[in-house]
């Protein structure tokens, strides 16, 4: 769990103190096993007015009401960054200005126009046109329209849409004639640019100007697959099994090939994770810092990349990629959430996911399942101490499996989510109290609108009032119990949705990229996958859609397994088992763990200590007692406390960050000098498998790319790949991304045979994770076709690829 999953620290501390102050009888009552309904009802009695008042004070720190002053402040701050040619930062600030602007106001139109200017300089011409259209339709000042239309014509020219260029220029000419307030100098400049564009458009129509390639690749149709008749969103290659020890799980119904798509499932519900700056700094401060966060980069409904935001008309937090997403979110859940944005940010993502699950499912279905759980004990997965044989579920018995419908089909549905285990008795008393009081607080605030409004979404309170405002009455037992159930389920069943975020100097030769968590979501079918520390599948995300692919050949009858986090390449069995027991409440008995725990096993994973080198003989260090590391060489008796190595590592990381900053500021020679020193220092105390060694090699590759020294850059990337493969495994996404970068560098360096070999390696790895339709696979295929043409003597020109360095 991350910082944003749970409520903010001050609320957690407050609940911890409340638990300490409770009467012994109440504590004893809480410790005893009780139903979720009873837990929720007890929490309502424990949630006092002073608790509510304190929570509301906290939530005001994360206020999401629109503030016209912030529109001006963010726009002016955006203008500063625009003048510095930092267009990404400017776009973020203009987007935040839009979030506070009144819908369809001239201020919103100006913000869209400014945002379009930033997008134009970032080469996002299609999206720039969308912003221009919104500015024109929103009351953009007449005297500024000629300049906006000139930008529109430039976008259309860049996209090769020459007929539309002429139309835009004609419209611009009309506006220039109509606007009397234009200064002579401005009029002359605009007229000159208009005439230049007319000439270019004319040449373009006659074929003198080559149509530029559109930057966005056209996605091919989704790869064909046969869906299972028994499990929605799953391939016919998998079947649902059940055993007393494993519960529900998936097995191969036939032999499965590497890269084969096994599950493609859209999230039943997802909630965007707020940026840490918002949680740590509060709304106002975070708004003006210009650093892009998840809420700026992704649609709050579908999680697609957010280039041209459509802000919620009721709050300043939610943004969408289109009016369609905004309307769908409003109808489905956001009309009931909008006024409580600050409270939901305070209570954390898990609480928000729990609320949204109930809203998306609908009160009728939630109520039905809650009543069933009271009268006939909803069937949940049993947990057995001894292993039991796994059997394929027959059609006539499948309806008894948790989450299956009466026909025995397992669907990506609320029923399946409801039947996930909450593990109530295994959560700590403090966490249970935190969850139950958070749900009680949310229900009390929702109670202001009444249950009918909560169900229908027809009205919401205008503000968050005082502590006496709303009260949760018995009618809130059903949604309250359901939300508490979901909060308890999420620790073991939530999926962290990730995406590739790109950063780096704009228009520079190097782009930095890394996988980051963007949302928390519930996927009922993906939740069927059990854990292995060396899985045979990979789970990746495209917006809200999760895709599960085979990493290796899976013979018929073998279980399909996913890694919940701790992988054998990254930590030893003892630490992995400890983490899994802490978060998922089971002791891992997967094959890698059993092998490593065998006496004298040659497959034992390296400990954290093994990533450090002995300062005397440079042999690997081994973990000892009380934080002491000792040399693995029998002839050396050196012992060093781990803190000493951690301090050295911290200093090294600071130097590497300083070197990267020098590189991004246009000082590659100084950066390289510092990085070479870092490399030498790292060799003295770090193992070649330590990730920091790989990061330094990667930064050196960036420096050489900046200087156009492709072969030198390739050498450092090869060293980085060795580290990444040692840490994550040769078939990991991380290794595939490094191979992709190396292919780009070799392609740019015209190292044809090496580039073709590396492209093949990268394709083999990345296709297993992302499938043949991914953007990276398409780019690799384009590079490959170009290089093969060169080998045939076709004289094809090699357009440079922009390496994405992580």
C-alpha cells in the first residue's frame, strides 16, 4: 500500500490516539470477531461530533472548490513558463487554470487558447485544434481571434490538411478586416504570416510540399482471440479451477505459447491516485508548483493520457479527456462524489474506491447481496492449512463457486467483487477502526443529501457544512457495510494500474521515461490469479484495461500465476515470504521459495547485503546480526555496519542526480565528468548487480547520446542491461525497455547488423508483455524495415529515433 491508499497521516494518528483512549470494554468488544454490519453500526456510535469537526478541518486543506483567483494565478504562472519555452510546465498550469474557470466563460476560452499554444510547441497538433475549437466556441475575445486562427492554420499545415488551411486563412483575413483595434505593427506581422502560409498551402496542394508524417501511429485492430464461454474477459485457453487450499484459480485449458493473450479486462471501478505534492502541500500550494501529477496527466474516468482537459463543472479536481467521459462519469458516480472531493482526498484512495464500487454497482444490487450475506452466508473462498487437489470445475457445479452466477459463469461483475475475501479477522485492530470510522464519516456527510439523492444522483449538497449538518441513519447500513467490506478487500485484491510517464528536456535528444502508478482499480477476473515469485504471466495496462499475457510456454493443466510484487530476482525467499504474509496473509509455498529454502540450495537469492562489496577485498558482503555485514570471503574478517554503505549510497545518488541535472541544463561534458567519477566510486563498494550501477551507466549513455556519440552510448547501455537483467530478470519489462533504448541508439548510429539483432531481442521480450499491437513494437518494426532496406541497397534514409532513457 502507498501513501495515497490510506487516509492522510493526521487522520491516521488521530484514530490511533482515539483507540488508545477507548474504554477497556469497548476495546474488548472491538477485538472480538463481529460481523461487518455490527462493526459499521458500532463505528457510527464511536464517531463523535468532535471527530467529525476535526476531519472536516483536515479536508478543507484539500479543498476542491473552484476559485476564480486560482484561474488568474495559474494562468500567469503558466505564462512565465511559456516565455521560458518550458511548454510542458506551461501546459500543466494552463490546465489547472481551466479547472478553476467558470464553464463557458471568457476566462475559460482564454485558458484554452493559451493551452493550445503550449500544445502547438509540443507538436500535439490534433489536440491543439481541439483546444482552439473550444476557445472559439467559448467566447474568446474578437480582437485576439486572428492570432488564434493563425495557430489553427499552422496546425492544419503541419498535418497536411491543405484545403482546411486555406479556409482557416480566409476566416483569419475576415477577422482581421473586422477587428479595428489591431495595432498597425501587429496587423503587418499577422498579414505577413498569413501570406507565407497561403503560399505554403498552395504549394502543398500542388504536391510541392511533402505531407509530414502524423506523430500518432494509427492503432491496428485489437488482436483476435476466442473468449471463454465460462469466464468473461478471459481466453478460451484458460479454465476456472477450485480447491480448498488455493480457492478459485486459473489453469491452462490447452498448451499456451509465450506472448499469448489470456485476459483482457476493463476495470469494474478505478480511482486515480492523487499526486504526492497535493497530499503533502495541500490544494493551493500544489496548484502553482507546475510539476505534473497524475491528476494532470490522465483522464479521471478512463485513465487515458490527458492532453486537452475537459474539467468537471462542479469541482477543480476532476478532469476528463472528452465530454463523453465527463458525462459518463457524472451519470455513473461523480454527481454523488463531486461535493466531497476534499473529504475523499483526506480519507484516501481505498475509501474512494469503496464508495465508487457501491455507486457503480447501484443500490439495488448492493442491497440484494448484503441481504443474502445476512441470511445465507455468501460463499467465500475457504482457506485450508493442508494442500488439497485442484479440480476443473464442471458446468453443473460451477454455480457454487464464489462470484459465479446461477448458470455457473464467472463474470467481471459486482457480484464477483462482493465475494472477494475481506480477511476481516486478519487486519489489525487499529486498521479496522481506521476503515470503519472513515466509512462512518463518509456516510454521515453523504447523509446530508439523503439516501434517495445518493441512489439517484439528482442532487448533492452545495458545501461541506458544519458537524451538525448530516447524520447517517439506519438506511445507510447497506452502503456503509458494503463500503467497509470493500475497504477491507482492497489490501489483497486491488490492482495498481501503471503507465509510462515521459519527462526530460523538451526538444532535446534524450527523453526519460519510467513506469509509475496512476490508479487503484478492481479487476474481478485478474483477481483470480494466484501468486508465484517466478510467475508465468505478465500483467500490463492500457488505460483502464488490464491485459494478462503468457511470459513463457504454459503446458495444459498448469496453473496460471502472477507475481503480487516480491519477485525472486529482487529479494530473497525469507524477505519475500515476510512481505506476502504481511500484506496478503499467506505463507508463500511457490516452487522458487521452496527451492531457495532448501538447505545448501544453489538457487538461494542474494540478500541486500550481497549488493555491497567488501572495502578490503571487493568480495560480496553478507547479512549478519544487528545490521552488521561481513565479507563472504573466508580469508577476510572485515565487518561493516549496513548504515555505512547506505550513507555512501545516498551520497552517490545525490552526485548522480546533480550530473543528470547538468545534462538536462545543456552541460553534457561537465555531466559526463561527474558521472565517470560516480562510476568509479560505485565500483568500490557496490556489486555490478546493484541498480545504482545500472542508473549511472544509463545516465552516461544519455550524455553520449546528447553529444551524438552513438557507439559509446550503446556500450554504456549494454552495461545497464546487464544490471537490469540481474535485478529484474532477462524477460522482464524493465529489460525489454532497456533493449528498446539500445535498439534506438544503434539505429541512430547506423550500426545495422547490431541494431537488427537488438531489435529482434527487444521484440521477443516486449511482445510477451504488450502484444504485437503496442506502439513500441510498431516502432521497432519500422526501424527494422528501414534497416533491411538499407541492407538491400535501397538507399532508404534513416530518420532518427529519439531514445527514451529511464
